[in-house]
């Protein structure tokens, strides 16, 4: 029972909009800008209260580590899906990650940068989240449209259903930055960089555009937090909002690793049985000194 509850909490942390809870899901690369003839990068993936600090759960990723049995749901409910990690090389082809391992507090893997240019690592989720009352208690469920009818009572009390999409990305460059992997998919909330995400410097402003299903996303709430908040009294959060064209500008106060999250709620593009749509995007960005 404890194991099922643990992985249920983890699934909620990864799939729900991140401002809805204290836990943040993230991937942390050992570096984002590399040189040399044979560079590698190691990436940690975890869910934690403090950014880039391992103290809660590992982020379970399909194919990473030996334990890839889907976490059990409640009796009669479908198992919790494990998200798939996608890696893209600078030419747009799929890249293979190596040396994957699942630990108590983090997952980890290596990426061999065999091409010059910018790589992208991405984890995306899409599905339904439902909550309702049953015998005075709140019940929750996550899954696909196909499983909804089987899992959720037809006349559930105080039923609320949202359509959720979540995307997490990391960009890593060997040599000079390239732009092929920056192309968006046209699905969910995505980042379309104006400033290259591996060309960020302290004291300078970076401009990004956010798209929802390929179209400019206005009034998206943006939160940027520098890593190491465990060792600060002040969270150091930078907040912003996209304009009518989906644009936002962020000025980086200091060098270091930052976690960026964007999220929005809308009634556009909602598919039944959902009554609202929630979309979120997050990325780990490295800001270099001048």
C-alpha cells in the first residue's frame, strides 16, 4: 500500500501543473555548453521540494533503470504510465542515452554528444485528471480518454475533469549552437526560443515565445527560480506573463542553473469529458557569466 501511495504521489507531481503542489519535477544536466572532441553530459532526473536537491523521489522514465513496471493504481484503475524520455541530436535524428539507472532519490543517464550542435531532451505527458466525491471522501484518477468510462463512476458526485498536458525539456550544445531541435511539435504548451536556450548570460535579457498547439499563447504565467533555494531564505523567484503574441523577456540576475516553468488554464481545444484544459512547460536552463 505504501508503494502504491508513493508512486501515486509521484505521478501527480509529474503530471499536474507544478504550481498546484510543493514538489517540482526536473532534469539537471551536468553542463549545457560543452567543447572538445568527445564530450559527454550526465543528467539527473528527480522530483523534490528544493530545486536540484535529491530528497523526495526519482523521476521514473521509461527505459531508465531496471524497474520499469508501471506503478499500481487503486483496485480497478489502470496502472500509472511511465513517461518516455526522448533525445534528439542536432540533425533531428533520435539520440540514444546510455548508462541509465534508477536510484532511491534520482534517476540518472548519460548522453554522448557525437555531433556538433544542439541536442534536446524531452519528456511529455497528455491525459485526463478527474476528481469526485465518494462517501464523503475525495477520489482522484489519471489516465486516458479510453479508460475514463471504466474508471470514473457515470454519476460521480461533484465530478471535475481536466485535460492536462505537460512538457519538460533540456537543451545541451556541443560547439556552436544550432536550431534544428528547437522546432516545436504543435502539440501542447511549448517554448519557441528567440534567444537560444544555450546562449544565456547573466545581466542580459532573453526573449522566448510560448505556443499552445502551435499558436501564440497569451497571458501564460511564467516562473523562473534559480537553483540552490535550499540554501536561501528568499526563493529568488522571477515572475512574468506572456504578451498577446506569446512573448516574454527574462533578465538573468546571476550566473547559474535556473528552473523555468510556464503554465496556463484555458477552455480552448477542450475535448469531452473534460471541461477545462491545463497545460504546463518546464525547462532547466544554464546562465553563464559575462
